[in-house]
C-alpha cells in the first residue's frame, strides 16, 4: 500500500468519524485536529477505526505520530504492508 493510499484511507475514516469536516483542502503537514477542529474523541474514533478495519494497534505513546496526514502515512506504511485497500 502506498503512502497516498494510506492518506486516502485516513481521510475516508475522518469523513466517517467527522462527517461535517471539510476535507477538500487538508494539508499533509499540519495537525489534523487543528485543521479539522476535531476533538480527542474524534481522534480516538480514528484510531479505533484503524484497528477495526485494518487490525492496526496504535499504542497511546504513538498517538502523536498520527497528528498529521504525513505522520499517519509514515507510521502506517510498514504496518499496512501487504494489506489491500478497503
């Protein structure tokens, strides 16, 4: 799975978790919570969706690594290796 595919997955999950969020101009290097006005529960819902859909466990100490879209792609790329896009 490519980094771009992973970014699309994260954006898709965000669209489910925060359906009112405007995803049209999300910057890859800016904190998602700042851009999309998500709260901590929204963020936890994203982590839970990653676990449910892709069996990815993200320990609490790694949460800061998922702050940006680029960070998500970097963190998830090795963890989603060999997984098909859903």
